[in-house]
C-alpha cells in the first residue's frame, strides 16, 4: 500500500514521535546529523538539472556545484577516458575551494576553468594550471556563458553538495543537438557523483549502550516506471566487526528492485513488499527475514525495540546505483545530535572575500600539518599561497613564536616534538596548536588554529587467508597471516612498511620485512588493501620456526610504518609509527628462520654409512689380530710353573685397568 513508502519519514524531522511497548522506555525520533560512528553515502547518475549536447570539435563539460556550506575538504574529480576522446577536453567547474583531479594521460590533460579563488591539484598535491573566470551560480546563466565561450556544450550537470565526481570524457553518451537543461536529468554513462543523505532521523532505543542496531533505507522511486538495481556494501573496522544478528538492514522501495548486497560480516536483512531478487556477494551467511508491512517509522521503531535492537536509523534517498554504509567504530554510547534546521542554507557571504580568509581556507584545505603520537610536522608548498594573489611568506611559527619554520625555494617546513611549542594533546590524543603566518601584504599575521589526529596503527594475526578470524597465537611450522591496519592517514600520499620483526623469548628479533620487501624465504608480502580513503591494510604471511635451545612459549611481533618516505633507506623518527602484538607460540620446531637449518638427509646418510664402514674395518682388524695371536700361541710350549705367575700377572693387569671404587679396594 502507498503508506508502505513511509512518506511521513521526513515529516517527522519537524516534530518528535514516540514509540514504545507498554512498560518500555520510549524512543524519540529526531532529525540528526550523520551519526559519529556511521557514515552513509550513495552514488547516482541523476542530477537535479542537466543535459547533453553535441556540435563541438572538443568536448566541453560543465559542472555547477552548489555547496551547502564552505567545504572543509577538497572535491575529488576523477576523469575516465573513453575510446572516442581524441583531443584534450575542456572542464568548467563552478565550485568553492580546492578541486583534486585523479591521474590522467599527460597528452590528454584537460583545459580547466574554475571560479576565481578556487584551485586545482593532482592527487599528489601538485597544482594544475587553470583559467580563472567569473562563473555564474545560476545554471542557465552558466550554460549560456559556456556556449558563448566554446560554441557548444557536451554535458552540463548541476550538483548539490557532492563529495566525489566521476566524469567520463570521450563516451558515447553525448547528444546530437544543443544542450538544453532538464529537471531530474540522467547522465548515465557520462557522470556519477557521490553524496550523503541530506538528513536522517534516528534514536537511541536502549540506554544501556548496546551494540545492536537497525538501518532502514527508503528508496523513493515513485517517479520511476521500471525496476532498477541498487548495490549495497556494508563496511566496518576489522577490529570491531559486527557479530551474528547484530546489524539489521531494512530495505524499502515502491517498485520491484534488485538488491546486490556485499558484506564480509553477518548481516540480517528484511524487505518491504513487493518481492525483490537478491545477489549476495559474501563469504558470510545472510539471514533474510520475511517481508513485513510496517507502514510508518514509529511502527518500525516499535518492532525493532521489541526485537531487542539498541539503535534505529532511517535514511531516505533517490533511486541510486550504490549505497555504502560504513560502521566506523565500536563505541557503544552513540549520542544523537539534533540537526540545527536552517544551518546549512547556502550563503554568498560564506565565500572567502579577504586575503586573510583566502589564506585561512587554503591552509585548512591543504592541511599542511602531519603528526604521530610523538612528533608534529608542518610542510607547506609555497605555490598554494602564491596562487592566492602571489603572496610572499615572511615567517611561519607555531603558538610559541620561538618554534619557527625554515624555508627553501618551494616549501616551508618545521618539525617538533608534541611536548614542545605550547602544543596541547586532547582527550582523544588529538594534537592542537596554531599556525601564525606572516605575509608581505598583511600587517597582522594570519592565525589558523588546527587539530591534527595521529594515524592509528593496529597489528593482528590470523590463521586463514581470508583475514576474518583474529588470533592471539601462532604455530611454529604453520603459515601465519599478519595484517597492519593504518587508519586516519588519508592525507599522506605515501606509506611504507618500514620493518617488521619477530622476537621469541630472549633472542634477538628476526627481521621479517624491510622497506616493503621480504627478508626470509618463507615470507610473502601481499598487495596492500585500500578499504577507503582513510584506511589502508598491509598484509604479509610467514612461517615461524622456533630457535634452537630451550623453547619459549611467548613472542612479540612488531612493525613500523614510515609516513611519506623518501628514497633513503632509513626513516626519520618524526615519520615513524609503531605497533606491536604479544603472541603465544605453540608447536616448537628444532630449527629457526635465518639460522643454520642443520644437516640435510644426504649428510645424515653419509655419516651413517661412514660410521658403518669404520666399524666394519675395526671389526676386521681386531679379528685379524686375534686370529694371528692365537696361532702363534699354540706353537709355543706352556710351562706348568708359569701358570700361577701368568694368572697373577693377569690379575694384576686386570686390576690395574679397573677404575671403580670396588677395584681399588681389592687391590689394596
């Protein structure tokens, strides 16, 4: 029925609704910002306004990005080159701040037009040459401007607060006539863009901090006549993966929809009618509940409460190709932050107007600060500031003015320990300080407070190649699978596994890996895994062989990573991040990695044969001596009086060869 679409879901954002069984605690549904432990994003090709066209010898693509607030991170644009691209394309982007472009062929580097005070750079933070223009925020005016400058427009897209854009140049999706704007236009085959839901509602059902939570995804596809497919991927931190029956996914759509679900962890799924088809891409077992008719959010919340779930979230979104739900931590208490209605309305005044504001925004977008738990480093490319009106930096200091940065022709850099320069460390180990930048065109320094969160490194071992079941022990002679997880290092273009070693007992640690390369014949370094833009996994395998000597039942696996390494062999202390793991070791082996592996089978057989041969020769020699001595003795007469003497002599001889206490006392 029509009510099954939960049309009232987001009407609840203006008024609280309570639901709960008799005698149970009530749950208040509230409009919220994105929950701190969960991130929901989706990918689609439909844009609020857009079009495709033809008639231009060079492809011209125009992106009009309407951002709800001043961006705090760069907008990522990925260019995918199709088979029909023969000339360098023209890309016009009306957006605030920095735009990062993924790598593209050098001979097809696009000609980029940006809004004034905006900048473009590569994924490795190299500035790209751009043409600055006064671009209109209205889509129709911007389209007319593009036609006037380039003659024709290949594609036009109006986007609302995208987090990433994938644009295909040289595709078959271009039109033939002029590009004329249409509402709700699909650019499938030309453009995909990622965004977050504009709003969610949710509540904390249980006040006891439980881990069970239900996610309701409502696809508003009432305007689509045909059925579609949506891919859903559930991600989570490896160290706190959901357990069986801990996560419930409720899927709702008006028309028949095909769901493709990918998760490496147990997942419980419930759908609203009508029936749908499924594709499960996972090694884990999915539990599919029977479809239920739950017409409203409060009825769903009541049902989830009766089922024992601790949290409930509702997300409504348009028909999309992909949905990604990431559970970011294991925290049990999840505060529900009420959204400030109207706080994200776009405003022209939000654009940086003064040079001070422009420099502040550049520094916040570039994030020139890097940190570990012990060191804080600043590295600022001068070209970023020169692009903002050609300012020249005279001095850069931290809050303590004695902590002054050095300069060369291209960079400004500073490194200090986190216990100096008036640096403070917050309750979550975040590092806080301020940049004071003195430039030639401003009388007062530009003050930019910043917070740097050190990347976290966690080390774990597994007994299977799927890296799904962590272990606290390893077995000698059996392959072990190890993983180094780095989270929060998105700003670092490069990470290197500097060294890993294994220490057992009191022995000196054996180096397993050095500078991403194995150092033992039984070692294998696997390809790194990019979980997302904030988490990277380094994996390797090894077979441990215990050292000779008394067995030790414990050991320590230790790894160090280098942030932004250069070509040098060593890594400076300010760039090192370390992690270690205490392990129990079973199944001791008499040999060890990196030491003498003992005698081989051939050597053992040779020694055995040699010993046998020597024994046979000695036996033959003794028999020869015995036989010859006996023959000569028979030929000589035996005096009768000498028997006693010989017997006495023999007894004395025998007595002289005994070393036991009993033999010594009888002689006496």
